[in-house]
C-alpha cells in the first residue's frame, strides 16, 4: 500500500490517414478518471507524448487531474479497471491509437505499469480505431515486474 503521487501515460497516435482527432481522451485508473490533454497538438497524426499527472504535471487543469486530490492508493490499482476512453468531438470523430503505456509512481522502487498487449508491435493489426462505430474504450493490463 502506497500513495499514488505521479502517473505518466505515453500515448502514440498512429501515423496513418485520418488517425488524428479533435476528440477527448480520458485515462481511468485506481477508481478515477483523468482528462488527457496538454498544450501541444495532442492527438495529431503520428503524435506521441507522455502526459504526467500529479508530481511534475504537464497536463491542463492540473488541480482537477491530480491523483493526490483526493489521494489515490496503489491498493486501488487491483480494485478498479485501467483503461483509455475516447469521446468523439469536432471534424475528426475517429481516433487511431497505436500505443499506450501507463506507469504509476514512475521512478519509484515499485512502479506499476499498464499496457495492452494487442498494441505491441507494428502494423495494422497492432492499432485500434476508437469512435462511435467501433467502441470508445481500450482496457489496459497490469505488467508489474
């Protein structure tokens, strides 16, 4: 049992036609949901970025997207699902996600890593389109070493 002070989420939008989006992306972990957004062109074609919540945050609305408010605990990592959720918006309603890796308390003695094994590797069979016609959520699996 330990406090969750920092969460990093590496997200890579596929470099394929119409992969980019104006939609909203959310990270669900430890029983809460966080809005994944920064000041960069977050989900443009081929864009990759590591979003940080909590300590050393680089996301928008830091005070509302902080795992320390209320304080989350690593015990909750096994009680609730971890996932990426997408909500369509704007002119580009679909989003093609190529890779996502989430690390809770990175740099600590016991980091907790979440991933989806179906996205490991390159090529069409290792990415997912998220939108109204195909589903809006991708669950993540825990990979603690």
